[in-house]
C-alpha cells in the first residue's frame, strides 16, 4: 500500500497544484513510483486520457511530472462550472449530468465510494501518492460529507502540509487562522506549514516564521521563492489571464470569455521571442491585434450572448473586416459559424446566430466527444497556405456536432485510433478547429507565427524547443527549486510516520 502525503492550502491559487507537482517530480527523481490524486476538482481546464476519459488538467500535469501517463483515477470527480451556481459533474471521466450547487451538495455523499475506490486502486500500484486538496480546509460551511480536504486526509490516513501564499499578503493570518478553525483531530493531521511565492530577504521573514510556529504549534518546513516557471495552470486566478498590454512585435489576443476553458491551449505563443500573448474582456482591449483567438468555453450559447451584448462581437468583426486573421478553438469555433442550435436544451435550448465568419452550423446533442487525436492541416490556398501539411496533436472535448456547408473546406484531417475524420473549417483569413492543444506541438505554431510576422514585414525567429524536452526541463527546475526550499528530510520522515497512522 502506498505512502501518502497531502498538500492543502489556505485558499485557492495558494500553489497547491504546483507544489504537488514538485513533490511528484522529487519523489520520482529519488526512485519512487509516484502518482498524484485529487478527489474532486472544480476547473474548466481539463484533459482527455488515452482511453477517452476526462480529468482535471492539473492532475495530468502532475502525472507528467511524475513520469507517468495521466489516469482518470487521479481525479475521479471533475466539476466544470456552467454558471455561477451550477456545474457539469464528471465521475470517473464520464459526464453524470449538470447539477446546481444545492443538487450536488445533496448527492455528494453518494460519490464517496467512487473516490475511495479510485484512491485504493492507485495506492495498490504506486509507492507514494501525492494528494492535492481543494480550496481551503477551513471552509467550515462545506465540512459535512467532506472528501476533498480533511475528510479525505482521514479517509486515507494522509499527513497534511498546509500551504499559504505570501505574495497575496496576510500569510501569517491565513496559516494561523486555518489551523485554528479546524477541529483538534484535523489540526493533528497537519505536520508542517509552507510559505509559498516569497519575494524578498528571507532573514527579514524569519522572526515572523518563529512566531507563527509558536502560535500555530506547527513547524514551518520551508519558504518557497516566487519563480516564473512555465507550467500548466488550471485556476481562474492564473496570472496568465491578467496580461493586458502588448510588449512584443506580434500581438496575439485571446478573448477572455466568461466561461473560458482550456486557456493552456495558447501558452506556447508566449514561448516565441517577440510574441505577446494577452487576454481581452472589453472591446477596447482588442486594440490593433495581429491575430485574435476565440477560445473554448463550457457555456457556448451564454458566452456568445455575452460576446454580442458586450460589444466584443462588433469590434471583432471590425478587426476582421480590416484584415485581422481570426481563429476559434472548440466553442470558439462553434461561435464563428452561421448558427448554433440546442434542440435538446443542453445550454438552455433555442437557436442563436453565430458570428457568420465560417460556413458551418452546430447542433448540440447528448453525446460528448472526448478523444485524443493527431492531425495534419489540409492543403490550403491563399491566406493560410503556409500552414498546409503542418502536424498537430491534442484532444477533443465537446458536445456539439458541426456540419459544413456544401463546398466548405475543412481545416485538417484528424486520426482517431484506426480512422480519420475531417476537422474544423477554413474561410478566407478565418479558421476553426475542435482540437485542444493544436498549437502545443510547435509544428503549426511556428508556421503560424512566421506567417503573421511576414504580414507585418517582420523577421521573427519562431524556432521553438522540443515541447516534451521543454516540459521536462520545467519540471526539473521546479523540483530543484522546491527541494532547495523545503526540509525534504523532514518530509520523508512525515511520509514514514504517516504510513503508521
């Protein structure tokens, strides 16, 4: 049976996901078969496994850090928000249906066996399980039937490391307050505190750490410095989404939809020297973009209405008319078509006119497509000619079925298992695709960056490192940073002691 250790945080975006990934990498480097686990994840960034099951993107990233393939058992419950009070509930990789917060709360206890079974199955195969909590364990209104934070720690006998984010301020109060809001048996599970995202002189911080240890009755196991590592984020508070100004030669703008999903689709743009990647949520923020992307969304019809009512649609159409190229990924691709129809009421029912930039129409159906795929851009003429033959790789997550008008041109040909299917659509300076991760491989991205630079009369060096090697280097940098910052000898002791709980 695996040893366990759990990373909980004082708040969302305290750095739980990244620190869990760091521990996965460190234990893997030290020769242990290690797997991540998060019982319940609420996120719009998701991933599709090789067997076509959907899980949280963070656990896929942590699995990669551990040197193993993502497995849906690592995240048995995924909640994908569809509104401020509702989510699509995905259990063991498959959609269970949409639930309001109150409905999910009433049904939550019935999902505990699925969590236990997923954990037990992983624990039988690995040496160490690194568990990530969700939000904060001090959300005292949510403690009933908890199997995400302290409830899960009790279920699987996991010692806990509690993480606080000093970059946002109030770290001493948040760590102390979190500990003191817990029940005595829950406090006993916390074996150490970690201060995360520190910028400054550690010697000035030390007196506060000593006082915190005395007040909370818990040792501080380390102070992790802030570092600009390029790792997949999943949280809506991600700093990536706050970029508003262009500081490069090429200005790539992603429209920040209210239900934006899988924003990691575009991270690779920021790795090209001379390219700015930023997000816009107001018409004026679109500026004079060189390329505009409509991203994926969990609520396509709702976000299309927002696009129209906010004035973003009008501004986007103005840019397109002036020659700015446009692309859509997944829900963004659907919006670029002529019509979106929802006869079965998956997104509230009815029909809505699209932006009309692609000769395509989408109908929402019961079945959800979740599949990994490889692609090749079909021969293109005119505007996108330089992309012809580019290789792509990624995954599809969507409920809509999109059909093209007679004579319309698909964007690429996808290989799914033993078969091939056309994907997406192209019209003039606009293209759309269902493939998440379409830019990650580098083949399409470098050609696209070169094409955009040529339109501006720029000589842009768009060479990218091998994506797999690049990610491996980022995980190694993260592990080195965290290994240096934390008392790893004490953490290994906690692992051993926790096994005997």
